[in-house]
C-alpha cells in the first residue's frame, strides 16, 4: 500500500520542481531506492509460472489470475473438435504457447504493440492445419508450420513477423518463414503509448480495489478494445451491453418471461453479478437517468443488488470477481461536468 501511495504521489512531488532542479533529482533517487519507477516509462509486464498463473503488472499495480490449466483444457477442446488432429494437440499447443510467450515479452509489446493470441486465433490455426493435411497431403508438422502464418499475420512489422517465425521454428523444429499477406486483419495491436500505459495502470488498480470504472474518450479511440484485451489476457469472461435512450431497467435487471409467467430472465447486470463477469456498459451517457440510477447499489463501497422488480427484498450475493465498467464520449463527459459545476 505504501508503495502504491508513493507511486500516486510521485507526479505531485516531482512536478513541483523544474527538470534540472537538484531537489527533483534527490526525490527521484529516493523513489528509485524504494522501487518506485516512473509511470510514464512503464509498459505492462506479463509473468507466468508453472502453477498456471499469469500476472499483469504496470508500475506497482499487479493483478493475477490462475488461467493456465483451464486455458490448456480449452485449447485441447478446440483441437479435439477436429478429428484428424485428435492426436496432434501437443505440437499444436507448443507452437501456440511459443508464439504467446514471444508476443507477451515486454520488449516485444513495447516495440510492436500488444496483441492477444486468443482462442479464436488458435482455432484458425487448427482449422488451417487440418486443411493443409487434407487438401495438400502434408505431414502434420509441415502442415502446422504452414498454417502457423496466422500468428505472423497479426503484425505488419517485418521484425515482429521475424521474431514470431523464430518462435514457431523453435517450437516445431522446422524452419518457418512467411511472405507479406495481401490483406491484414481488422484488429490491430494496441500501441503501448505513455497514455495507454497510464490507463492500464488505472484499470488494474480499479480491478484490485473492486472499484466501478468510467472510461472516457472519443469514438474510435479504443475504450472497449483495451478492456477486452485485458480480459482476454487474464482469461476473464467479459460481456458488453450497449445502452441507448430506449434502454429499460428490465434489460439490466431482468424480467418475467412473457411466454412463461413463472420463469424469470436475468438481465445483463444481474447475470454479471451472479457469474462474476466483467461487464462493460457502453454509451452510458445515452441512457435515461432512471436507468443509470438503478445501478447505484453496485457503485457503493459495499456493493449489493436486490431484484425488487421480482418482488425480492434481500440482496443476492455479488460475485467477488465482478468488475463493472462504463464508457462515455469525452464530449458528453465534459457536458456532464459542466452541469455538475453549474448546479
């Protein structure tokens, strides 16, 4: 806690002195002796261990999730869904894991951006491998190496593609080299800018403290992309709900099934509260005031959720893994701030 407090206060102390000031240098050295580094230069660092735990850290903030074992099991289910590859999971997994380790390195992310090697990418790798085996009668390892270009094609930079090819070569024992594709994927890596690293640090802090988080930015800047990337990296289930002026509280809380009056259908928020998902409420600024106010119980220091619409008076258990996020446009947020200052 002390380390995080010093990290937060760092800018306050250092900004009181000019860059050349000996006082600033002295404060900087003192902070370094405490292990507190500049937030502006910190890039997210990823650690994995034999227990299957992945940690994501920016500055002093770190969040961990045990995902290794379930991640392997999920990937195996994908490979087993293709009968021709039923006995080829281990080499498939080695190639996938080698690429994942490569792109998760701090130096790689800093140079080429952060991209999640997701289950969807692995599925395409498996599907393309099966196609190479059937259509081109290739040997399994050769087919895997050829199909593994799906990983290299996640990046446009030549050096990034070369490093990924080397990772594939190391895992497969066969030389891998891939030409530039005719088309590029729609999803681009997240550029590890100073601003983005600061935002990720703030998000990690909010996750650790279980604080609801408002993400502000103009359209297309990647608000939802950052959240979905963090969720994928940590193996957390994330769902999104787009709010409009016509959204009703029943869509968030739940309602009685019109076809079966005795059946209750959970809304998006109730489902996330029970399951412990990350929930992103997009375009919160477009929702009616009464809809936003219905979320107030989850914004308190001791979050609770009562299904009053169902006639209940006792709160349902809030899953400890629940994380609530909302996004708004910068222009809308500015208008909200102006209204608050006027009132």
